[in-house]
C-alpha cells in the first residue's frame, strides 16, 4: 500500500507540473531562447513588459485577469535579457531591433494571423517599433510613455545605459539597486538601453490603426504623452490615476484597455 501511494504521489506531481506549467519557449533568429506564457483562448492579445521586469510582472495585474475572464488569449513573453529568456552578453544580440524581431517570430511560431498588443513603459517603446513592421496588429495600447523615445539622443535613455555600465547617479541609483536586489543581469540591461529601438515621429505618423496612449496622472518621466498620441493618425490619450510603477496594475488601466480593445 505504501508503494502504491508513493507511486500515485509521483504521478500526481508529474501530472500537476504538466497541467499548470504555463511557460513555453522557442529559439529566435540568432538562437536566443525566448520564454513566454500562452493562456486562454480566443482573440490574441500580446502583453509586453517594461524595463527591469519580466512576463511575471503582468501576472497579478487586473488587466491580465480581466483579459482572460473576457475570453482573450493572452501571450506574454520575457524579452531577451529578462526573466527566463536567455541573457546574451554581446552587443550584437541587441542591435538592429532584435527584440522586435523576437516578437514577430514569436507570433509566427504561434501561427497568429492577427492580434492586439499592449506595451507598458519600455514595452511601449518596443511595441512602437513593432507597429512599423508587423501589419498583423489590429489595435495597440502604449502605456506609461511619452514622446521622448522618438529622439535617438534621448538623455534619459543614455543616462540609464551608462548607469548599468557603472556610471550611477542620484536619478538612476534606485533602479540599479533594485536590479541588483532581484539579481537582474546588469550587462544585458545596459545593452537594452544602449540599443533600445528608436521610432521617429514621421514613422509613427504612418501607422493607421487605432492607438491609445494611457498614462498615470503622476507619470511625467518619459516626455509628453499628448504629443505621443498626436503623432499617430488615429491616436488618443487617456489619463488614469497612478504613478509610473503602479498604473498598469490598476483597475482603471484595465477598464480603459478593455473598452478600447472591444
């Protein structure tokens, strides 16, 4: 009886690990492993996380839960250099919009024909570039972002790139300390900032799909959000309560996104 119970427990653990494992992975164009979760059924929505973060940052948000409850299929990757994805150390792995290529190939891997996308913070910067190259996106949400990323010489990007290469100042100290506290890969974070995608206002102006820019009313770090929404042909701005680090977790943020995606 003891042996039978032991065998049953082993089987149950194995079965549970299969049923509740949500992470999958694929090899991108340069053999870098990209890990992602793929939950729910129905219309696909891609969620793109921010800087010093991972796909798990979306797990306890109102938005992800609401999307699943409303019958959407929710796809959430760890961008290269983050979470459980590979963290290459050479600059070539981040040049030439490598993260954008990863996302396109992820959707190819999943045989997605059309989808909607939500980015937050740096995820919005990556999404903006993705919008210029992937015509499968039907609607997009850029959260926690203003116009400044369209400047290739954006001082804030350069400052954070230097910070994760050892040149820390009072503005960047908390971010570097936080990254160290979660054992994030500092070399990769440096390269992510140094080779961050840049999308000009002119290119944004050629995007014809509906775009919503959502920012917290206390979020002013990344430039003028109204100017960003105006850069799109069909862009609108929505302000909700919150600061940069907390807005995407709130019910107000989720309500606005769901209303827009319908």
